[in-house]
């Protein structure tokens, strides 16, 4: 028996509805700009979270840690855009240096992971409190997955930096990473400044300045 039912071809099918919904989601460039505009307050939230995990960061250490967090939050938006490849390389380098610093601060491997993981919570809280374009419905799973991927890479490389610092200390015979002497802080600042220069160059290339 033939089926003579008619269908309204003007009504969107499931695939068309899915495409339309996906088209309404925030674009990666918008999400990157949202992160870039909120880098400073996010860095302050992250630093507050790090402070809350220790009684005191010590003289000169908080400034150094704060410098790392501000650098990482300035770099983060670049890992989501067209300059993703060089930005991710700098992200990995910065995270490893952060892990090495954490070892010199006397933190255990799990503490390093917790400090870096707290960035995820800071961003997600802000995403829902002040979402891009003030439309929570435009936040797609894609952005959350991309966010998690970049942070997970940071966690991995921070752990590598921490482990390398411990291995180097063991290789030297002490078994304890070098403490944060004035010379050690100076060397870390020099490396941070070098990365900051490269990040500034990426922003200049991105914005055509």
C-alpha cells in the first residue's frame, strides 16, 4: 500500500535545527576576546585561590607567582585563536616553568596540580556569572571542551616542570630542589620576561599592530 502522506518541506528537519542551534553558539573568536577582556580579574581570582591554599607565599614569592598567573591569563586567549600553535608552545613552556617554581616553593606534585586546576573553576564561575554576550544559552559545549583541553595541557606541563626540578635535584645529589634564592628568583623573572615579549609579539601579529 502506497503512503500518500504529505510533508511540509518548509519545516526544518532535525539536522537543520541542529545546524541552526550550532550557528547561534558563540564563536571561538568571541570567546577568546571575552577571556582577553577579563584576564586581569581572572588572574586576581586565581591568585586569591592560590593564597587560600597556603598560610603565606613568603616575601617576594607572591609577586613572582602573581606574575606567572597574569602571564598565563594573557596567553590563554591566544591558545583559542588563529595563532593557536605558537601560543600553545608558549603555554606549555610557561606551565613547565610554573611547575619548576612550585617545586622550589616546596610544593608537592598534587599541590601543583590543585593550584593549576583552580584556574578551571575561576573561569567557569565567571562564565556563568558574566557570560559572553550576556546570553548563557550561547555558551556551547565546544567552548567548555576547548577550555578543559588547554587547562589540562597546562596541568600536564606544570607536573612535568615539577618532576624535572625534583629529578635535577636528585641528580645533583641533594634530592631537594634549589630554594628560591635571590639568584633563582632573578633567573625565573628573566625567563618570564622573555616569554612576555613573545606573547606581546603574538598579540601584535594578531591585531596587525
